[in-house]
């Protein structure tokens, strides 16, 4: 069985030990300290929080992924359903919660596949004040229901709140509630600039309200032995240059995705070489081709030229005269195209470094596009 897992939260044997970070998080959890956890996409933030939470098995761990939320109503929907998923472990939680949210007259529904209960809140975007008042009720319920050692709440991709129409009001409301709770909150995100606006800007209600912990890429010295053991379990060896190619990716989730494809492209008892690596890349391209085609096919011509140039030449001299000649555009036009690609999350800008959100898209452009 393929031992490499990517794109989801992992624990136990599938989690590469990160002892120092786990210790930092566990210390914050034990003392009730709120934490802002930041790091690049797919670096393993959610898995880190889950495994830190497991240091305290009697404490419920509520993970709310806000990445796809668009407004306060969705924030409330995702939060309540994450909470009431614990109804089986905490008897009566659903009934008490429904009473606490009675402004909306919620009703319970069951997922037809899993049988998991959830609340249908009957939210109306036409009455935003009702939604905001019900968010007050939600946080008040958490405070009344849970003691200091009974709950850990994690808002994943918390910077998404900045895109809500009612962002300023909601952030102030959340801050005014969580500062009085005895149990800790963890706020994670991959958009460093967004998290900085929330937690480091003096005008923000969350200013200096949480301990900041960065989640870096796992060092090769730690990660390679972990991965090597998995390949060895399947009687597979990697040539040194294949390990080098794996760790050019840097990010945990991307490394795991390539290792998964390498495993699928090989058989027990073989040594993985350059031909195996090429097969693995082609396998990944095949899995992602529809998304790549849709993305690239919808880019304006200039943005596509800029993206191709970055894939092949990097960004060190992106606005130079030589680059302008290659791309056939002025430096100001290139800069606007780059900003548009960042807005679309095709590119990421972090600490003045620009890189591909999906490194396999960069490889696809290098290998497949004229």
C-alpha cells in the first residue's frame, strides 16, 4: 500500500515528528495562550496542530477550515457544524447548542452518507445583524459549555476573514469574545501578509493578542530518513539525484505528493532513477491536467507570457531589459501581470520572494508548453 499521504491532515505514523514545534504548541495549549501559526501552503500546519492537540487526549479539538468561506454567515455555519460534530462525545451538546442559537431557529439534519448530525441554520444574507448577533451567541455558548482544559479551537486559514464584507466588525467581535475564554485558540494561515494585518498592525483588534509561531519547511536531515523508511518498507531505493529532486520542492505536502507518484511509478525491489522520476512527473501532470489547462487557458496573453518566463528563468531579473525583450512588455506591464497572478493565487509573494503556488505547474510549463 502506498504509504505517502498528501492533501489531508495526517497523524501518528504518517506525521513526521516535529518535536520542538509540538513542544511550543503544547506549552501554549496547557497555559491557555492563543497562538497565530503561519507558514507556506501545504507545509503541514493543520497536521502540526492536530498532533499537538493529541498531547491532551481529553480535550476536544475543533478545527474550522475557513479557506472557502465568503462571509460571516459561512463563518457561523462552518463553526457550528465543527462544534456539533462532537455531539457523540459530549452528550446533549447538539440540543443545548440549538437552544443557544434559537435566534435562527436551527434544525438538525443528518448527512445521508455518514449519518453525522449537522445544523441547518436557515441563514439569511438579508439580515446581517441577525447573523452577527448569533455569532455572539455561539461564542457565549462556547464560554459557558467548556472549561479551560476541555476545548481547543483552531481557525484554519484565518486570514480569509479579511475578504468578508463585514470583516472589520467580525474581527472586532471575535477578539472581544475569545480574549475572555480560558481555553486556547489557534489561528493558522498561509498568507503571511494577511495574518500580519490581523495580528501585527496596531489598528487591528487582534494586535499582539496571540503568540506567533512560524512553521518552516521540514529540514532535509529530519525528513529524508522518515521518507526513506517508507520507501524501504516497500523494498524501494532512490538514487541520490532523485532525493535531490525531491527536496528541491521544499514544502512537506509537495514532497509527499512526489514521493507518492514515485511509489506508484515503481515496483518492489527496484531502484528509482531518472526514468522513474520522469514517470512520476507525468503521473502528477495527468492528475492535474484539467486544472492546469483551465487555469492557463483563461489567463490573458501577457500574464501567460510572464508566467512562462518565471517558470523558465526565475524572478531575479524579472524587470530587466533582457526580460522585457523576452516577454515583449514594459517593466510596468510585467509588474501588473505579476500582481494579477498573485491576486489569482497562481503566484505567491512572501518576504519579497515570488514563487509558484503549485510547483508542479512550474514543472509542467517547463516541460510541456512551447
